[in-house]
């Protein structure tokens, strides 16, 4: 084992922890990644949940990953092969109609014209504006939030560059950027489109994974943040051959090649602090690992209120962190199927290549804004939605290695399922699975008879098994008051903590947007500067 001066411990082997480890190793340090589970990956893992059936257990699509991270880590050389179907998303309606949106805006417009010629004309315009605005946001997401009280020359330069980029948008799109952020995403969708199905699939991107409904103020900000990595209005579908675990396996390989060490089955139960500075970690086995610095890929609350004794923090800081919002709303259901479900709107049972292609991307269930809002209403009062918003994929259509010949796996995000449920989640687990299947069966009547087994993951499972406090997949609510200089807290958005040599690199830091690697890369850049 290296001595304390050399080791930088990274708690958690999720994608941000692995990205941070890679850049720290490239910066001349010796990072040691400690993952409590038997396999690396955090929320980006692939498991066999039924004999011969493998699935992306939690996250089933990439963020997408930031291109510079993919390039720097040379992930393709380390075995990553990505799959991007031509159809991004297919939205289904109870009246038996389907709307498929493509990577190509012109093809999407052709599909939209079946519903509304006006919307078909407006869609490319919306995509163009969203693309211009999201490019500016992407640049901001790749920077470190400035020190508000004492901005450095680097902070000032970064802010100047962002200001110029905003000004270069032109008057119309600059106005849109400032106006859109605080808006309810339902209002934004309604300004552009008259087709409810199209409005709903665009709006869903602004509420995914959040405790927000489409009429919630600031939900458009979530859409803009997610569009920073992918400007398509409804988002593309980015899969990894072998499931999402292949992404983190490639990252681990790249980090090791750069000089990092990765250990699995190593659960950190305490961050050691002495004289106001982190000095190492204690494992569940009793092993102590001294370190020059400790970086946590866990969420801020788990890091600072559970792994660290709060006595090392000021009462004011503890109180603010206790009010950092992070109650999850997402459950996950994975199905092993004996055949391909036949969707009424697509007639894919006839073997039509076009209709089967429509199922290779994401499948959206939530046909109108009011449907999504009603689903949210139930969660607000402690119940899981009985008519939920669903995002499903059938990854075995693009990657047949995930299931035996002729069989399939289906991966389903279910929203809204509140972490704070009235009653007990274990008692409601079966009912949750039944609700998901019954909802899908309205669109694919033969689905129930194809199911060989379920894997049902509740928000409580996300906390207890995967370490996501409150079952929050983004490590904290994505919202106007928990974004940029306020993520996780005002004055603590630069990856440092009040404890010297203790840093954060997970999604609870800026930019905090799913599986992009942005938080890990940004944090590593600042930590390298600090440690040098």
C-alpha cells in the first residue's frame, strides 16, 4: 500500500467516481476507488436477473456522456460500444396512435404531420432554438461555479465567456433563455405545439427523475439542463452493448490504465477527520486507510451527515444540508419476456421492420400533460401513481446478447413513486409491479402472458442497496434553488466541503445531470488544482 501522502481515496465506484479517478491519475496522483458492492458501476450496472436474461439494472440509457470525457478516457479502446437507434422515442396514445421521433428532425416532422401540420412546421424551429440555447448551457455545465464572494480571475474570465456566448445567441434566443428557465415545461410545450401527445413527450423530459410535475415552475430548466448534452427536444436513446454496466467497466479499465486502483467489496463506513481535516477512511472490515485527501462520489447528505460525524460541521451548515431536497420519485421494473410484446398502435406482431424499429428507442407512456400532472398529484400526497408515467426500453432488440434467442428483456422507469410513501414499501412492492404491467398492457395486451419474471426496485431499494439517499437518482432535486452556484449549497458549489481535504464529485454537485460524467470531470479539475 502507498503511504498517506500518495493516496487519494474516492468513495464509490459509480461513473463520476471513475471519471474523477481517471483525471486524478492523469494529473500525477494515486487514486484508490472503494466500491462497497461486488461490482463496479453504482447506478450504471448490468445484472443477470433471470437465467440467461441480463439488463441495465437501474439507468438504461447514457446521459449522454460528455464527448470530451469519452475522448480523453478512450472508452472505445477499453471495450465500450454504443448503440444509437434511428428512432429516439415512440410515444403511445390510448386511442391506438403512435408518434415516433427520430434523430433526424425532418423525419420527425413527417411523423408529426400525421397529427398536425402546424406542429410539423414548428418542430424543427423548436429543435434549432433548443440546440443553440443548450450549447451555451453545455459550456456553463463544464465550468466550475464561481466563488460568489471572492471571484478569482479565472471565475471572472469564465463568467465573461458565458456572457459573450449568451449575447451571441441573438436577441430572440437570448430572451428565450432567460424566460424559459423559470417556466413550467407544460407552458413551453404549449407555446410551440397543439398536439397533446407531442406536448407530453417533450414535457416529460423536464420532469424525469424529479419531484416536479409539468405545471411546476422551473421544470423547463430541467429540460434545458438535459438538452445541454443532447439538443433533441425529446432526447435521443443512447445504449451500451452489454448494458450500462459496460460503460462503467470501460471507465474502470481506463482509470486503471491511467494508474488508479479500484477495489470492490470495500464499504466505507466512516470518513476519519482530525483537526478539521479528512485523514482517511474506515472500512466495514475494520481496515483503516490513511489518505492525503478523500473524495466522495456518494450524495452530499450521505457523505456529510452519515459517513462524517456532523460534530465537525457548523450547526448552520448541518441545518442547511438537512433541508437539501432529495426525495426520489422513480421506481424501476425489469421484465424477462418469452417473446416480443405486440403493441396495438404499431402492429409489430406482423413483423413490420418499421414498427419494430419504433421499439428500439425509448417507449413513452403518458399521452397528455394532464395525465402527467395527475400522476404527480398522487405522489404529492404519499401514494404511488396508479396511472404512472413510464419510460420503457427493449434493449434486446438492439443487443440480442442480453436475452436467449427469441426472448427479450424490458426495462421500465416508473414515475411517480414517492420515497416517502404512505405505508410500507415492502408491502407495496407487488402492487407497484402490477400497476406497471397493467399500464403497459393497455398498449400491449399480450404483455402479461409473456412475463417470465419481474425485478421490482422501489425508491427505498435505491437508498438501501444502491446508496441513493431518499431514492433520489440525481443525488438531490434538480431545481432552480439547487443548481449551479447553489448545488448542493450556496458557497459550497466548488466541490469542496467545510472539512479540509474532503471533496464531493457525485451528481449532488454541479452539473448533476445523470450519466454524463460532468460532475466527476469538473471535480477532478478543481481537486488537482487544490492539491498541487
